[in-house]
C-alpha cells in the first residue's frame, strides 16, 4: 500500500500537537497495525516521531507476518525504526519490557466473517481483547485504548439524530449475526474488570469513516461507491438509498483517538465519528459529482418506513476533549480520490 500524503500527516501534527508531545518518550504497543485504523495510527506516530518528537518514541506493532507488514508500509518511513512482533492477537507471546501505552485496534471487521462464521468473529474479538489486557497488565502499561464500535448501541432509533454514549441501546444476544456487536460489548466489559489506578482503559466507540486505505470492495458503502467511480462504473446502491451515515476523515479520526488515549477518562466511552449525516443517495451523489459517473438505486423505499440511522452524538468528545471534526464529506471524498489516483499513477 502506498504511503499516506504528508499533507494529511502534517495536519494531524497541527490538530494533535499537545497530545503528541505528551507521548514523547513513550513506548507504544499497537495491534491491528496493518488495517485501515492501524496504518493511519502507525504512520501518524512515525511522522510525529520524526517531525515533532526528535525520535523519542518507540513503537512495536503486532503482526501475523513481518514481511507483509513491511510491504504495507513500504516507503512510508524507515521501517527499521519500528519493532515488528509476530503473532496472533489471541495468543502472541508477550514481548519483554514495559510499554507505557497500548493501542488495541485489531478486529476481524469484515462483514463476511460476521455473516458466515459469527462464532469465529465472537471468539477472535473477545479472546484478543482479553489477551491484550493481560499483556498490558504485565507490561505495566498506564493507558490502553480499545477501539470499540458504535455497533454496541444496536439499532439506532430513527427519532434520534445522533446516539449519545449515555444511550442504553439494545443488542439481541440471541441473534447470531450480532457476534461483532456482542464481542465489542464484552470487550468493553473486560476493560472495566482490568481498569485500576495503575491501568486506565480508554474506550473509543467508532462509527463510519472514509479515506485513503479504506477497502473499496468490502461492506463499506462509501468505499464501494468510490471503487465504482474509480473503475468508471455507475455508482450502484443495492438498497433504497435512505439509510443515514456520517463519515469521518482519518486526520480527524487520529486526532480524536489521540485525545482519548492521552486525556480520556478510564472506562468512560467516547463516540468517534462525524456528527453530520447524509443518506446513501446523497453520499453516492457526492461521489458522482467529483467523478462524472452516474448513480443507480436498485431498491425502492417502503411506504411509511423510517430511515435507518448510524450516526454518533459527539457532544462528550467535543465538550470534554475539544475534538471537533475539521474535514467535511466533500473534502473527504476529494482527498480519498486524489490518493487513489496518485497511487495508480505511481504503479504505472
């Protein structure tokens, strides 16, 4: 995968300067380092290490394959400045020494796993979180960040513009397809069991995102729209186009995660996302407007049906940690398209 744009990484330095300075001298262990979140976390921290922290930051990334991890980050930074620790999330051998911070971003996020093998989804999510918490305790970590999900709220009421952290939600534990949401709920509960005056467990309930590195051929609607457009295909919405989503660009994502990691309160969940919602038809049209391809909606709205929503309320994040999204949907789409086009030109 091609490196991220330096302009985006510099923007993260501007947004999160004080939080990044608080990590000077830290020793950080990261899971999920080659995924969408992980790539942005690792490149952002390595950029800060070089440009802001004078090299005073040590990063260890858990990976199933050191060779694959180095391919993912090829050209992004001096790969020898990162320690690659091979192993599976639920069973890796603990590296020696202490780690001041742990970022647990590993999750089997593919919808196909949740749909076709929900038991595997549940087992990996729960056992992985339990294992990393035991590691954080042994490594004498002071802060651990869990990337949870807005899925823990269950179906959002159409009457609720954005769901707040105080909302009780409801996830049916007897529905097999809820394996991902149940796994994240149990992971959050594990945090309450491991949290202590020595280990703060920070919880980020992450919603929907768009940006460089987001898969274009999986279950992410906007990723599929962008993939269609880049291939010159008509943007196709398989449903009726009425569900609402809000998308956060990764520069704001990293700023929000860093704020939670450095200044968040233990076991006090924070929504991570963008508060401005659009329905899928509007989102497809926004991609279409920048690519000159058409759109097609295959489904038809059901008379009297209420629109499905997956939108966070960010009041807690904004009021307590001052993290306010800066990149709107149109700009997020523009930057994502630019990165893919630049990457395609590099391959030619």
